[in-house]
C-alpha cells in the first residue's frame, strides 16, 4: 500500500512561517519574533530622530538651540556647576566605562560564564562601533557658542557619552540583577543605572558640547543595542533548554549566581 500523503495533508502538517513565528507551541520562534519586534520598536524613534536631524527640521533645531543657550547662560554664571559637570563627564566617559565593562567580562570569564561574558563584550563593542559610524554618516556639527565652557572634537549626533553610558548601565544592570536580591539592593541598582545614563547625557548638554537631540539619540541607540543583544542571548537560552527569564526583573542569566558555569 502506498504511504504517499496528499499535498493538503503535508502542508497542514507543516505550519506556515508566519504561524510558526506566532505559535506559542513553537517557543523559540515566538520569543525571536517578540524580541525582534521589541528591538524594532526601539529603533523606530531613533531612526525618526536621525531623519529629523539630517533634514534640519526647524522645530527640533529651535528646541535644541533654546535649551543649549539657556544651559550655557547658566553655566557661564556658575563655574562650580561647570566643574561638577566636567568631572562627571570625564569619570563616565566612554573609555572609563569600557574599562569597567572589560573588568566585568574578565570576572565573568573567571567564573566560567563564557556566553554571558561574550554577550557583555558584544553589546559594548557593537554599540561602540555603530556610534562613530553614525556620527560620520549624519555629520552634524557641535553647538557653536560664544565663550564656551568646554570643547569636544568630532561630530555631534549621536552623543558617544550618552550611548556608552546607556550600554554600560544596561550591561551592568542585567548582569548584576541576580545578585541584588528582591529588596532595597535591587532598587538601588536600578536607580544607579538610570542616574548613570541620564546624568552622563545631561552633562554633555550642560557643557554645551551636544544638543539635546544628540543625547536623546545616544540613549535610544544604546537601548536598541542592549535590546537586540539581549534578545539574541535570550533566544540562545531557549535553545539551550534553560528556563525563560524576564531580563528587566531577573537579569539575563540568573543561574550564574549559583552555578557560575551555567551561562
């Protein structure tokens, strides 16, 4: 007897690509789809902002100029404020933050968490490469001010300080969350990550070396990179048979706290 099945039965036994992406029974496909959608939704506002900057959209230009001149006027009259912003901007500059990330990667490698170390390094490297490339593509000049309180070289959009602060804060937060427990330490970790990201970006506007939209672009791009690499790592977890996690709550690899070689 022939075992050949009609084409209709074969096609019904193999769900379409779209159904596999959205079917809860295909957990990996569903997670990949949701993760890609989340990363895309973060990239949309960044792409829109970049287009507005490239097109020199008048309302955005006026807002940037107004904020820059207002903060510059305050800075000129308050040298202590300028000194504080300079110190913060120097301490949390891209290179020091990359050095901290490197220490974290080495620590993870020594604990046997090779894949988690690779995720952290990849996040920092990818963001660190995309930022300068976009600066060259957009080619936006920095603010021009009379009697500037600080100077910076290179193009302006997106802010490298804001981008790298977001990357470092995201990596440190998602790696260290499992060690923070469920109480005050967890809240403190979140507050520290937000402060690092926000104040570092704002310090660049306060010093007059970036427009507000430059910093906003750096934040958005940093979040997009962290979301994309986290999505890839989460997908690997699903393939490896590890339990699902919510990165914002559990971190990307909560099992590393108790079983260092598990990720």
